[in-house]
């Protein structure tokens, strides 16, 4: 017995849910990055949203790209990045 089975016996089903939810979030992160990789430098939020929707890669495909674009623009204005 190893991994999730041990955690489930020790902490109950809630622990298994948390463990599996974290694993699923990592999968979403990788899928999301792959979906918008080509858009990160110059893509707009609408383009990123559509890429995420097409890939089924994010739980909030419409709102999250806006945060990415705002952060990217902020860093461009305030940092010297080569």
C-alpha cells in the first residue's frame, strides 16, 4: 500500500480529494501553457481565451488571460528585460 491509499487511510477521503485536485491543477497548468505559449509575448486576451477554450485547458479561460496580459505589460514598462 502506497501513496493515495496510505493518505486516505490516515486522513480520510478529504485528503484524497485534495491530493487529486492538486494533481489535476498541475495538468491544467501544463495544458494552459502549451495552449497559449505562442501568444505569451504579443497575444491579446481574446486570442489567449480562444486558445484556452479550443484546448479545453483552463477552468476560467475568459478571465485569466486578462491577468496575464496586464502582468506582461506591467513588467515590460517597469523592467529592463534585455
